[in-house]
């Protein structure tokens, strides 16, 4: 009998080296920048918005229209409440388990939970006031945006697991639209969404680094896509 290949054995050499330096450095740097931005907001003028925050908010309020209302409310539903806590995560976890990627499912779950916890910690730590012209129901704390942080984490995780151009493009588009919708609805200042973007990406990278070899090896061991079986690559 042959020796059973584990994800760590099957991983390519570059994936085995990922835990050593740059992902951890870049991910931690993003998290430090998130904290630094929150601290700057609080210490600068007791949480009052930057000039770019107020200018952006004035612009989006002036251009509110039914079509943008509908889009922003749809994103509000997808990024919060039952959809964000249960529906979307369960669908992604089920899909990953269906294609026999348990380590990938665990990675997504941990990154999502860490992001959610970090968002709540920073909200209560900085206690920034939200804009006054809010169109939706919100919880305590404006910095950072939980909707955007969750979107950024999901986009980064899926791109790490499936590094395809269309996956990255879809993730960027979804995150940018989420950032727009949160400011459009008056739920957050623009700087809140930027901090959330850094937080989500930072968490995704920091959680990924120690799991990189297992995730890559799992990908190598996963059953091939039916299309590849029908059309094998010619050497």
C-alpha cells in the first residue's frame, strides 16, 4: 500500500514557505493601520468626521434616488442580520464541504468569526458617533463598518482559496459596492469603510498564513473538476 498523502505533504513548496514572513507582515500591517486610523479619528477631534467624510456624505445625500436606494438596501440585507450571520456563511460552508475542502471551510469560518469579533471590539473601543442622516437601523459604534469588514474578509478568503481573475474581480466589486451602500445609507462615514476594508483583508491574511500549506495541499488533493476530466490538458 502507498503512503496516504496529507495536505501538508501535497502542498507545493511556495505554500509551505508562506508562514515564514510576508503574509503575516502584510496582514498585521493592515490590522495595525486599522487600529491607527481608529485612534487617529478619536484623538484628532473626539471622533468628528474628516473633511473628506463630510464632503462624500454631502455628495451621496444630494444624489439619492430610488435606484440607489434599492441597491443600497439590498446590500444592507446581504451584509447584515440573518443573511450575514447565517444564510451566506452556511451556503459558502456547504459549498466548500461539497467540493471536499474541509480545511477551506474551517479557514472561512474562523476568519469570519475573528472579523466579527474584531469589529465589535473596535466599535466599543473607539465609540465613534454615526452620521445623523441614517436611513436604516444600526447598532452602536460607527468605526469600523461591520458590513464592509465582512465583505472584505469574504472576498479575500474566496480569492485566496480560488485565485482566479473573475473571483477577485467579483470580490472587489462586491466590497466596493458595499462600501458605497454603507455611506449612501448614512450608516457610516467613508473613513469607517476604509478601516473596515483594511480590517477584513488583514484578518483574512493573518488567519491564512499558518494554514497556507494545508489549504494548498487540500486543493492539490481535491477531486478534479468534471470539465478537466472531459478535456484533459495536453502536455
